[in-house]
């Protein structure tokens, strides 16, 4: 179970260092505006960028510079510290916390082996009834011209952050006796795999986030269906998200991304979910949120993930 009953709430706050579910009111973790322009002429829609104004990831130097909309650091453009303890498969983790009473921000970033596309998710676990989170994706240079027919398939990794509180092992220790209501929470991370199909004849995309689970191994989660969306002439795509096999529950979030690389070698994008679990799951809570990103390589490349073998024409 991921939730704590009222009788245990006070003890849980002391043990975990914060609210086990960091709700916030309407608009918590949201942003306004027309979107964020990143590298390669890519625009991340405001619904996906949320509170992440920009992210600059250098995989070679192993550095990440982040600009959140609020409360992550004393500098506008903050250089997050490498934090390998929070890595998830396919993604490196970075973090920022100014003091035990400041929010702990975690960022997960990845790029394809050829550097064609990159994506970053960043957020805090919540404090004072609010949390901040968002996503960014971009590409190196401009993608190759889009074909007018045929399909391309992409596979790789997914990483996410929720507003469900983790045990808090990565929080700075506060002095004994500090009132629990002052303490921030650490965001529970998620991980998984991603698969995307792009149809150039129809300018359409769809895909799946699967093997989705909590990164600490504490539970598995439903796969996400990236329902058929649209591909524009800039190689960007958008669509809506449902829980796989649960069309009856309707839209649960949004996704978007961009193709990149010479020969369209990669696809990166993000997912913003209105809930972590389906509404009829015993763990469901309407205040839960998840933001995540995927970085995928073309199935046509050598060394492509094993799932690509099943995607080839017989």
C-alpha cells in the first residue's frame, strides 16, 4: 500500500520528514504561457513544461543546469549536484537542497548515445501544501526532413517523479525536535520503458510506457497508453494519455515530444499525468500527480533494445 491511514499520519510525518501526499490546491505545480522553446527549434507545450522553465544537460561533462519557476535554489539558473543514489535505468539524477528546511529538488536527465535528443524531468516532493515539477525535451540541431510515407519505431527508457513522498533518505537531516510541519518531502521516483511508433503517411504517433514501477522497488504501476496523436512538420508530436487497457477511464494526461538526429535517430518527450493509479485502484488518490520523460533510440540502429525485434515486419 502507498497510503497511510489517519491514525498513523502523525508518526509517518515524523518518520518521513513531510506530508506523505503533497497535495496543493488547484494549479499546484502548474505553469502558464505558450510553452518553452528549447534546443533545435523545439517548443515544449506549457501543459508539459509546467514549472520547469529550462534545463541544460551536458552528458559528457555530467552537469545539469535547471531553471525552475520557484524555490529550488538561490540562483535563477541553478547547477544541480550529481546524485547517483537517485539514478534510474537510462537516466542520471541530480539534486538541489539549500538547507534541511528547503525543498529537495530532484532532476532526472538522459540523452541518446548520438546526442540527438535529450529530456529532463525535475520536481520537488512538496512542502507547505504545494509542489513544483515539470519537463523539458530538445534536440541537437534540426532533425532530418520527415519522410512522406513509411513508419519509424523507437525504444528506450522512461523516468518520472510523483508527489507521493519517498522515505526521505536523501533529505538533509534537520535538528532533532524540528516541527514536522516545517520539513520538506522527497519525491517518489518512477521508472520504466518506452516504445513509440511514428507513421509518416498519416503524420500520426502512438506508443506505450510499460514496465512502469516505483524506482525503489516498492510497487509496480499500470502501463500508460500514448493514444494516437499528431506529428507536425517540425517533427514534434502531441497526444493524450490513458491507462493501458482502461479506455473506460478516459484521458488521464498529456504527452508530447520531438524527433531528432540525422536520419531521425531519436525521439524524446514527456508525459504529465493527473493521477498515478487508475481511479478504481485501492491506492488511488485524486491529489496524486506524475511527470515523466522518455528518451528513445531508433529501432533501425545497431544495438537497438530487444523489443525492436518484435517490431520488424515478418
